[in-house]
């Protein structure tokens, strides 16, 4: 586990095609708020911005997740590049969650 947020939890994962480490953010199953956050981030990610300070979205969808043998049910998820410690603070952590003036 990379970290826990209001709407989702970030997990460390490996991209099977490239072997790169990535982050899978699994959204919490708390209805409207988490769904809205997912949609906003999905739209932000779908713009395919190429910028050093914007995370690239690698994939997204809805899937059954099992955590420590416990089924979590169906959850939305978004896969992004991994923010490694040290770099993390230079990056906009969450492309949908930070407005430009705040990021400066
Ligand atoms: N790309 C990433 N690389 C590394 N850790 C991440 C990444 N995305 C999210 N995390 C971790 O997961 C936590 C929750 O993700 P975040 O996007 O902040 O969720 P929320 O929208 O619920 O605030 C973050 O605080 C961070 O620790
Ligand atoms: Mg957060």
C-alpha cells in the first residue's frame, strides 16, 4: 500500500508489459462522492497531457478486487505512473485534484 486518501487507496503494482512500477488507485465504495472523484480524474487523465508535472494515466476501469484474501467487490480503479518518494513533492499528485494556482 502506497497511501490512503479520502476517495481511494494507492497500491504499488507492476505493469506486466513493461515491468514498470505503477500505482493502482482503488476507489472506495462510498457511493456518489467517490464516483464523482473517479469521473473527474478519468476526464483529466483522458486528456493525455504530456507534462513533467502531470501524472500520466495508464488505464482505468472497474473490476473485482481481492485484498489480503478478502473480496472487496467491484471497485473503480485508475492506473498511473508511480510517484517515487523524493519526486513526489515535485509532481502534481492527482491531476484532477489540484488547480493550477495551488500547484505553483
Ligand atoms: N501515482 C502515485 N504514486 C504513488 N503514490 C500514489 C499515487 N497516487 C496515489 N498515491 C498514494 O495513494 C494515496 C491516495 O491517493 P489520492 O489520489 O490522494 O486519493 P484521494 O483522491 O482519495 O485523496 C495518496 O495519498 C498517495 O499516498
Ligand atoms: Mg489525496
